[in-house]
């Protein structure tokens, strides 16, 4: 799932699908992906209960073209709804641009 293409934030009270905010594409130089065992996508959306717990948990990877060193980032969502971030080495495909 390429989150770099954009996303929507919606509130779903009683089945209503009210859009709160949206983000269009970051362009071709952005890499925002969810991979691994817990993929977050349109079928497994990032969702929270009214009390803040995560309905789905997973991780996003965020890097840009020209990224070098440990300037890649992760955004992780755990079962209790806690959002944490971390650094990771930039993928070779982005350090060579």
C-alpha cells in the first residue's frame, strides 16, 4: 500500500462517513508504505476505538528521494493505540538518487 498517494481521515459515528481531513499525493519522491505481517491499507485501515485503542495495528515506513544515512522513519501503531516513531537506514534505491 502506497500511503504516499494520499489518505483521508474520517469520523464514522453511527455509519456516517464524515471527512475530517485529507492529504493528496506527496509526489513521486515520497515513499510512505506499509509492509510486513500487519499491512495497513484500505482493507485494514488505521482505526481507533472511541477510547483510543487501535482497531488495527501496524507500521508505516517514510523516506524521500535522496535520503541518506539513518534518515528514514517508521511510524508504529500498537494494540493500545500508542503511536511511536523510529529511525531506520534509507533504502538503497533512495540513496542513489
